[in-house]
């Protein structure tokens, strides 16, 4: 994706999805599936692994206390404290949540639309609902299954959208695997994905099997927005329909934006704008217009 630009090929009818996509790098979806289709017809996706093996020690500890399983509590607790590094990142996240920090309801939604569809109430209900779950041991893993993102994930991989003869399958979301992962003790099996590492013993090189999870060095969107050649995004022409959905006066500038939550929310308005232009057949050369002032 090194050569991919913000909203790359957004004006090409072959790359316009049937519904708005909140990803300014959506063209990569077509590239990836096209590359797979050149070699095979089935793609095994890893979606679901992170969600179902989202490790939570505290709910597990509460369950052991509730059941007075002192031996397991002593054994697992000692081993966990020995293996885990000091959770500085987790503490920072918890403090931010307690202080009310985090992504709030976007101020740039059109007020009448917000009122008519009760968007702020629905946003609050979904946010609170995502934090609560009845599962006593793995609440976040269980709650992740009801996320609306799954229907979106499946739709974006459909050959009717990707135009590639590739069927995507999700081994981690097989109901037998789901039930199993929700039933096993989270420690040690979901801690650092130990179950997967154990299952792959003898099947993968040890350097791969024991490799720690390594995130990207930076957010691709944030890195792109710091570049001077991304300034055109803030000067792009707006669709005539956009004011039905977006209060443009409240929309933050993207170029040079340092707040990742603000940028990731704000870019969605631009995604909708470009999709509306493409869907209605009105395509402007935003790159040229922005550079010409």
C-alpha cells in the first residue's frame, strides 16, 4: 500500500462500493482481492481471532473468587504476574475512560438529522452496550460477537463488491471454534494467544510461532495527513447533497491533524462526500482544483 493515496481512485466507477465506506484507502480492498484471485479461489481470513481471544484477567479472577477456587487462583495469579509486563498502557487507557476521554459523538452531524434519527441517543446506547455483557469470564470476547462490524466485514469481502472470484472464509468464526474459545479458561490459553501458538508447534518455524504481536509503527491515515500533499483534502469540492448529513462549519481540518480520534471521525464525512459524488455521477477533479486554489 506504499503507493496508495488518500481517496485513491474514488472517481473510478469500477472502485465505487454500493454503500459508503469509512476508509479513505478503500481502493486497497480491490487490489488485495485481485491479487489473491490471480492465484487461488479461497482466502482464509484471521478475523475473529483478536476478538475471541481478547484476554481479560480481572473477570477471570472474579470468577475464581466467586467459586472459591483458591488453588487455581493462586497458581494462575502467580504465573500471570510473572509473565506479564507492567501494564502501563492498560492503566493509561483506563484512566482516560474514567476521565471521560475518548471518541464522543461527532459535532459535525447535521443537527436536524441528529434530532430526527435520535443519533446521539443511539450512539450513547451503543457505546454503553458495548461495555456491558452478561458473560462472567470473557465479557469483551462475548460482546464482540454482537458488533455490527461483522456484517460490514462480510459484505466488503463479497465477490459482488470486490469483482474478484475469491471466496473468503473465517475459521475463527466457525461456531464450534467460537463455543470452544468462549468455554476455555482465558489464562493461559488466550493470554498472548498461547492456544494458537501451542497448536502451531511443529507446523511453523519457531521464529514465527513465538513472534510477539507487532502493531504498525504508525497510523497510516495520521502519517498521510501530516504530509503537505494531503492539503487538497480540506479544499475538495463538496457534493450538493452533503449538507443533508454534515454541518460543514463544525467539521475539523484534516491536514496536519494530530488527534487520531478526531481525524478518524472527520475523515468519514469526506468518505461520504466522495461516495455521493461518485454515486450520482458528478465527479470533480479535486486534486487539480485544490492545487489551482
